């Protein structure tokens, strides 16, 4: 009996020596459902990316990854409980570059954007497109700018929220082209586009995925894409940079975060599974069909992207003078 006890103790000592706590924890993770907080309403690009990718991750790991939509305040409402969740891998967040914009837009947030979250990896790029209601008498970026200059402050544009990628993309356009528009923020990409189609707004720089079906049906008109080059899904639509605003580019993304101090072994495992999912033909096809380009990365690459874009968005927001109390 004593020899059995000694052997058991020896086994535990060897396990502790050769299998660090983080590695053991990662091997066991996930042993129960994982909550995926998406701080946007259903129907938008963040929601689409999160559901498509995390469903495949869940299938691979043999656990449910349950989506929890928590929209409001451009994602700040949903980000808050994630920042305060235990760093055990059972609460994660799928969020866009808006997360970085919020840090500069809001006077005070209940969390620290850089310190309270651990970067896991990017999932998809979100190219945008300047889109107008058919009633607006313009058919190109140049005509849109000319009309806006002739009617300063008379054209409304919708966005998915203050500080969101569509908001900042249009803010950059107005800054670079010298036009004045009226911003009307909504709580997500789907409401943003609904407002445009309903005539509450006359223009929007929405993600392509949220408007492409309406552009094809003729209910909306696309003028120019926000990426540096034309989109393969809209090859006939020029880049804004080539149609009147040289040097213009905004390339938003969607990524995965975990609470700060989540063990690196879990971060790495989730990152590896996410990247594997992005390479799966079904996932890649679903994202591409919605004009969401798969964008795998390492946690370190994502951290560097966050650092660069955090400064870029901060500079843009400061230049526009936009603030939310």
C-alpha cells in the first residue's frame, strides 16, 4: 500500500516538473461550454464572423461555444463583462476595431482597453464601401463629394455606432475631402443599413457584407470601397483612393479577445483552433460569400496590429474632435 502511495506522489511530482500548470489547464480546456460575447446585435458582420468561426471551433473541441449578443455603446456594454470575467477561457469576446476607437472616443470606460484584454487573434478583414440611397443624385465618389460641398451639413450618414469602423471610416473621408455631413449613429450594422434603405440617412460607409445584397438588388448604390484596392466581390466598384481621394484607406478587422491574465496555453490553443477553422473550406467560403476576408494571425501579430491601430484611431478621433461623455 505504501509503495502505491509513493508511486502516486512520484507521478504527481513528475507531472508538475514536465507539465506546467498552464499546459495541464489547456489540455483540460474546454471542459464546459464557452461563452462568446459579441457586443453587437445579430445580423451584422461581427455577429456573422463570430458565429461562423466559433461554431467550427466548438465542433473541433467537442464543446459548445455559445454566442451572447450584448449590443450598445459601440460595443462597450458587451466588452465590460468580458473584462471582469474570470481569466479561465470560458468567456471570450469577438469584437472589431471599434474596440480601439472607443478608448479614445469615451471620456471614461469601465475597463482599460489595452490592459484588461488578452489578444487571441484576428478572424476577418471588413472592407467597407461608400453607399448611398438611390434618391441621392450621385453615381461616383467625386459626385458625392461635389454634392456634399454644395450642400454642407445637409446629407445624413448612418453608422453602426459612435466610434465604430463605419463612423471612423466616414470621418476620415470627410476630413480628407473637406466635406461636412451629419452623423446618425445606430446600434449595429443591421440597423445602420435599415436606416439607409428607409431614407433616414442618405449615405453610409458600411461594411460590404451588410450592404452587398441590397446593392445587387438596386435598393442601394455603391460608390467606392474603403480598402486600398478593389474588392473581388465588387470588382466594378473603384477604391475611394482611386476615385477622388488619393491616399484614403481604412481596413477594419474582427478579432478574438480573452480577459487579461488568461493562461497563455489557453490563448495559444484557442488561437490555433481559430486559425484552423479559418482554413476550413466551409468557413472560408461562408466568410468570403459575405465579403469577409479570412485573416488568421498569431496572438503576437494581433497584439502588434492593436498597438498600431490604437494610435491610428486615436489620431483620427482627435482630429475630428469627436467625444462621448
